[in-house]
C-alpha cells in the first residue's frame, strides 16, 4: 500500500546525470540518426509500414545511447528539448542556406521528361514503375506519357507538369 501513495519528488526532478551530458548525448545521437536517414532514405511523401517500423526501431535502439540511465523528468525534458532544438535548427539552417542547405534539402530528382521515364534516377531512389504510376494518379495523371516533367522533390512529394 505504501507504493501506491509514496511520492519521491527528488527522484522525479533532480537529475541523476549532468544535464550537459544529456544534451551532448542527445545531440550526437540525433546527428548520427539524421545523417543515416538523409544518406540512405528518401522516400515518397507518405510513410509506409516499413518506414514506421524503421523509425520505431531506431528510437528504441538509440534510447540508451541518448539517455544513458536517466531517471528524472528533468533529464527527459532536456533530452526532448535537445531533439526539438536540432530539428528546428536544421530546418532553419536549410532555409537560410547555412552550412548544409543541400544536405538538408537535396535537389529534386528528375523521374520523367517529355513522357519518357528516367530509369536510372528511379533506380537510384528505389522507385519502380508501379509506385510512380500510383503517385501520378494521386496527382490526377493517368499516363506517364502525358507528363512533360516529373520530379521527386526534397520533401518526398512529386511535382508534375503535363505536356500541352
């Protein structure tokens, strides 16, 4: 019964690790994950089941590296703040074209030009014809031969310009 009503405020709010260590661990882990995902993943606009699974497994695998063995709410809040800070900072630096604008916002990839598929670019992005046709249908296009240009944008969405 004692466990139900006992409250340990010191354990809840007083950090067991240095908050600077929590910030540095979060920063290093964030950048490792960011670089892995930026280099090896560039999916289309929607998340697939495998994308969600990957993100879930990365978060589980990275938890100990980021947090060590923290126990307090304060350390959790610092860690969450660190991740949000870097997410915002990367977007801001990409917008301002500071340091790594090309890394945070890669150039669009040409998929179709004048009704002809660019198979090399599709292969590079691991996109087959069935997936591309589905994305085109979502944009109101029923035949890729009617497309003047189609790009995979840095956001993962496609942009389509039809032939006249």
